[in-house]
C-alpha cells in the first residue's frame, strides 16, 4: 500500500491547474446510460472513482473509450445488464447513481445496497422512496435494491432531507418519465446544476436546477452529446487551504471562484488576501499565521461538509480558537484523532469540535480514513515540523488528481513511497 511522506514547513508558492469535479463527473457518467448514441465527457479528472465508474459501466455492457486528454466516450448500444454488483458498489457509494438511469430507460435495475461508510450511515431511502412515488416496484432483498417499472410516471416529490445524489438520481429518472416531475427541497449544489446541464444537452427538459425546486418534463428519448464538466470546487478549496496553512501564495487556474463563496469568505476571515477572475482565484497569506474561524457545514450555498476537515487542519495552527460544527454527516470527525497525534488541541462535543490553535504541529505517522480526512492530514503535514507519514492514501486517490505532483509544483516536499 502506498503512503505519502511530507516534510513540513515549506511556504507554498505557485500556480496549479484545477481538475474537473469528481462529484459532477460521477453522476454525469451515470447519465450516459440514459442516452442513445455515444456521449463524450470532457475535463474528466484522473481519479480512482472514475476508474471504478468505468469498470461499472463496462460491467453493464457499455463500451467505454478514453482519449489521451481524459475525454471519456460511453456508448450504451451494447448494454446487456442492469446489475450493479456489491464488489463495485461497496468500494464507491456513488454507484447508486446508476439506479435511476437504468430503471427509467430499461425498466429494470438491480443495484447492490451501499454498505456503511466511514463518515456516517448514509442511507439511500429517499432515492428509493422517490422512485416508488414515480411508480416503480422496489424490493430490497439480500443486500440488493431490485427495481422494476413499465414507464415511470412524473410526480411531485418532496424530499424530507436535502440529498445531493438523491436529487441527481431522481432528476435522471424523471428525464425519461411520462409527464412532469417536480422535485421539492432539491439539493442546489453546482454539481447538480452541471448534471442538469448535461441532461439538457442530451435533450432533457429541465428547469430550476440550482434552486430548491427542479421541474423535469419527461421526454421519450435522450441522445448522446459532448459535455465538459465543471471545475472541482473542493479541490480548489483544498489547495487554497494548503497555501493558507503554510503562510504562502497560490494561484489556481481553470476553476470557478463563484462556486466557492462560503469558503472564500472564511479564508478572508482567516486573514488571507483573495483575488479572483473569471476562471481563476489567488490566495496570498503574506507569511501570516491564520486566524481561527468558526464554521458550520450545511447544504450549498452554505459551507460545504467536503471542506470541513481541511478547515479543521487550518484552525489547528491558527491564532485563537474556532468551532467546527458538522451538520450533514454524523461521523465526519475521524480526522480529529489523527490530528491530535500531530499535537492538535481539539475537543469534540457531539457534532461540534472546538479547536484551539497551537504554534506548531509535529510530524507523526497518521492514517487516512476517508477522502477529505486524508486531505486534512496532508494539509496538517505541510505545516508540521518534521516528516509526516500519511498511510492508506488510496482514499486520497479516489478524489484528488495528482495531488503530490500538484503540491510539489508549489514547492512542497512530498513524495509517494511503497509501504
Ligand atoms: N440522506 C438520507 N437518506 C437518503 C439520502 C441522504 O438520510 O436517501 C442523508 C445522509 O445520510 C446525509 C444527508 O442526507 O446525512 C446528506 O447526504 P447526501 O445524500 O447529500 O450525500 P451524498 O449524495 O451521498 C454527496 C457527495 C459527498 C458530499 C455530500 C454532501 C457525491 C458523489 N458525493 O454525497 O461527497 O459530502 O453529497 O454534500 O456527490 C466527498 O466528495 O468526499 C463526498 C463524500
């Protein structure tokens, strides 16, 4: 198993190009199942989760080809199975995103129920309930969701919680349903908007994506298109914190700062100078130590849960004390114990962590537990005294493209070794 060795204490400085968004490309690749004729997805990041999705699509019988610039073409003409097996779903929960497309297009889907997960229980009851309200017969048996339908019927669906992949699954199902579907209490995340735009490019009739009411008028068929995914706002935020935690400067290109309002606001509060353009953002700490900030995660456009762990790391070395409240997932503080092993002063009370900044973190062997927790350990290591060893980095490879190359290009002393 690979690990990362990071020698802390270097003030980062330079430019990085941001990749396509993981959480946009995964639903968009699932959406290719809806289209007749090939779909080409561009700006695809090179990630383990993308590879898993390609394996899943291939397993279903789709033909998938990749060009040298990470454009992925998916053709469903050869599709011959509607079964997403446990072996794939257990390694990547977002495999659940094939449920809506397979069911609505083929009238049949057998998708393994995703199991537990490091950050919380993460049920998919709202995905299932929505499809049932559209007329699907669904049985959950032997660890599988078995769904059947003639043609799904449009319906008014009121989701009792804001769910990102739930909204995406139901929006995809509704795209080929008969009649109009209204999704109330929809997730407003930019990745939901990106999926809607891709579906529209395929011929879907969707309005309201980006608001909490999405209306989908079902059509009889969708056709393949060429679509470029949005930049990754979480990768962007992570690199901004990397510069901030080391007192450094970074310019991130090929990104969209408008998707990061809450994060940029908190970084400014932490003492960073932020400048933005249409497709870039620059952060300069001017060598200053960050000020502690209070954050509370909530659905978009509020502060993203996917940036919580990284800001926790920032608070660990900040001046003053900050509280971090996690409201989305019940168990997303797995990084706390690892950060404590590096000398962080963190007290957890339920869903709140009180972080008192220390002058210096110190290197220690630490273990990645989930994707964003791993990112926070890498960030802490960049600011720590000595060489930190981050183990189990396959979590990081699920969601960050070339992280060590990108950090090294900013001056970080980071290398990957075989454990
Ligand atoms: N929930 C339910 N029932 C459901 C669905 C969700 O109770 O049927 C609950 C969840 O347990 C959670 C809350 O609703 O407490 C929100 O979960 P959501 O469904 O929005 O999460 P998700 O769709 O499974 C996506 C991202 C996550 C990100 C969350 C929140 C993808 C592929 N994943 O997950 O990304 O944290 O939204 O923004 O889009 C990551 O990239 O590291 C990551 C975990």
